[in-house]
DNA sequence: TAGATTGTTAATCGATTAACAATC
DNA sequence: TAGATTGTTAATCGATTAACAATC
């Protein structure tokens, strides 16, 4: 199987690219023989160099076939394997606002074997409403649910203010990965991973482009 | 003012870092003298090297002061200037689902001088509901609104399927920057910038971490 | 002054790309 | 076979970091 030596952690830029490959291969525009794919095809679609695609796939232990390319299902299986999609990851959503709702309802997660088991909100108004098939629960239930379902992943969509405090609770209750959409940098003990999704950062590129356009027009 | 020579475009990684600086300086945890900030402070908070912070600020033409650091308001002004936050950017939201709603309602945009002037949805059910202070309009009004308000930026939160077709309409109507949250790669003519926000990609890192943890436990 | 911090050059490091033989 | 594509080494490129003199 040519698996990567254990112990060497893959870089997160590589992991992100894997996710791009995974989604591209999963819903490729209708092809005649989607059973194979060449590094060139992937590269072209994702606007990158084909050598890099081959390097990435080699790092997963997938072997291609000269003149043919890579077997799609092998690539998909390797990515699933590396990212742990063979097993379902249970997650909770903390903060049942609009963003929390959008994420909880996002259907694309199932492809990644991600399953939302519960949602929480401190607002009594929101408690009891149905989100992603589960009832929004009060924050008091947090620890109990995490422990009962053995949840390791939390999606945090609360305001900046209570974010750190909630993160602390999550970690204490057994959460080991936090997907943080709160506009606040979190401090967590080692062994816990935080992915800070600072969405506004993406606006910078667009704003910069628009400013340059406006200046040209002058 | 030591402005950067015109014509050299700043890299988008740099632009993203600028946004991080901007938000950090904008709401720094209560300090005694928040009038100045050192590259070390910024670096520590954002978990990066202080040399890189100084390089970035130098690229903007901001000059620091030995022993003192940088004047906060100068840094903020320089970033606003580079990213074009002196002028308001009008934007529309296309797709008034949960994610569209979350983005339309996001209060952090005002800091970036981003102002949502209208929202659209093809679903008659959603039309007429109020989102971010404006009424959700039918898609038919798209071109008229873009032209009337001179909108250049569109936030796209529609399903993958109609995304390309809508993007084409947007570009034809005068949109020059698309913030794409649809799970679909868009093709646009040169002169138009697309920022594809593939949120699920961020999950890769967390899933990988969780898998490694699970393996260690075995 | 001593010490903190900048600004900048040089060194390092890593990621990406180019080149090309190997393969079917 | 000729040609397409992989796999891999070497070259390049750029980003990050180290080092340290300059400054106040």
C-alpha cells in the first residue's frame, strides 16, 4: 500500500489540497470514462502545476499508471483514508445563529463523514427550534452530550465575547478539535487543534482588486 | 508617505495578513497605551515572526519608531488605504439562504467599509423577507439594482448548479469581484476577480488531527 | 547610558516548477 | 511503434527567519 511513514505529519496546505482533489473527483463534470484521471486534468481544473498533483498523490502512496493516469477510486480511497473519512466524525455546533444554522444544514459534510449530532445555544428563544434534524439545546447540556456521544469535534459559531470561555468548557469536556468561526483567537492546550476560520480575511483580496480598478478608472 | 510603487501588486497572502493585523489592532484586548504597538506584540498574538510583520508594514510604507514601535492609527490608516476602505464598497448578496443571511447580517463588514445594498433569491418564498435591512428581491431585478447602485462586488451564496450562470449575469451587469461561497469553480473573464471560499477545505486539518488522535488511542 | 525596538541584509528553508528518463 | 503520462531528480523561486547594526 506504500503508506507514508507514520510520524511525519502532513502539512495543512497539502491537506487542503487533498480536500480540493476530493471534491473535484467526487463531482466531476460528466465524463466518458471517469474511472481514471490524469494529474494534468486535476491540475488544470484547480489551476495548479501537474507535478505538484503527482507529488501530493505520491505522498499518499497512490501510484499512477503511465499513459492512463490515476484510478479515481484509488485516489478517493487514499484521501478518505488519510483524512479519516472511513470513520464517521461526530460534531456539535455551538451557537445556533444563522452561520451555525448554515453549517449545521450543509449537506456537503456527509461526503466527509461528518455528522452533526447536536446544536446548542444560550438563547432560550432559539432553544427547541430544529436545526439539522436535531433540537437546539441549552448550553447546560453541553458536557453531557459530548460525553454521551463521545464527540471530539466542535463547530464554534458564537460571538467573540464568550468564545474563549466556551472553548475552555469544550476542551474540558473532551473536545479535541475546534472549528472556530468566532472572530476571536482561541487559546487551547496542546493536543487540541483549533482551526480559525477568519472569513473576512478573504475580503481583502477583493477589496484590493476593486480599489485598483477604481484607481485605473480615474 | 513612502507609498509602494504603483503597478506592483501585493500578494494575496500578504493582503490576508493585513486583514489580520487590521482586526487585531481594531479590537485589541484592553491596553494601557494602545496608541502604539510593536511588531513583536502583533507577531505574538498572530503566532508569527516579528520580522515578517515589520516587512509587511514596510511594504505599506508605514515607518516604526525604535524603542516605541508603530503608531496604531498609522498602521490602521495604511491598511485602510491599501485595501481601499476609505471608500465604501457596495455589495449585493445573491442567494438568501442561511449562509447568505449570515453574511448579509454580519456586522464586522462595516469595519471594512462594506455595505450590503440588496439581496436576491430565486425562491418566491424568500422574496419579500427582510435581510440585513433590505427586502429580498427576485432575480429579475439583479441587473437593474447593480446598475442603479453601481455595485462592483457580489457575494454569491447559491447552490453549485446555477452558480456559473448567475456569475455570467453578474459580470455582464458590471460586477468586478465575486466572493464565491457556492461549491463550484467559476470561470470569469480577466479583469474580474473571484475569491472561491471553499469552507470545507478547512475541515481537512481537523479531520486529520482527529484521525491521528484516534490511532494513538488504539 | 542601557535597553528596546526598528530596518535591512544575508542565510535558510521549503515549496514549486522544470526537465527528462521510465513506462506502458 | 509513437505518444501520453508517470515518477523523480535537480533547479528555481520565493517566503520566512536569523543576525545585527542603527536608532532613540
